[in-house]
C-alpha cells in the first residue's frame, strides 16, 4: 500500500510541476484559456467547498494574463524609454577585477 501512495504522490508532484511550467512559460493565449476554464470549474463546485475566493482569483489571473507583461494595469500607457538620455560609461579601469 505504501508503494501506491508513494507513486501517487510523485505523480501528483510531477503534474503540479508541469502545470506550473505551462502556466509560467506557456503562450499567453493558452494561459488565459486555462485560467478562465479553471475559474469556471471552480465556480461550479458546491458552495460547501468554499471555493468562491479561488474562483475570483483565477478569474483575475485570466484577466491579468491578457496584458502584455502581466504586471500593472497601465500596460501601453507609459512612455517608452527616453532615448535622448546619454549612456552611462564606466571606464574599464574602474571595474574591480576578481582576484
């Protein structure tokens, strides 16, 4: 019986790892669809399971995945990097060399 539990736990850990890799590194369109689907599934769960908060967070994550960077709500409204600013140049002699 212990071997079955061990294999089940390892399989669960691998599934969780793959899910995280897909959500973190996968295409944003896929990420949005996965979060939206999970939000709908969790919202359909019985009320006694108290998963409404998780459904709201997954719905918010689906909305956040639509944005370019996934960070703030002001994507695209901030100005680009000021290209007129001069570059900072540090002389090679001033960079400490590891010894």
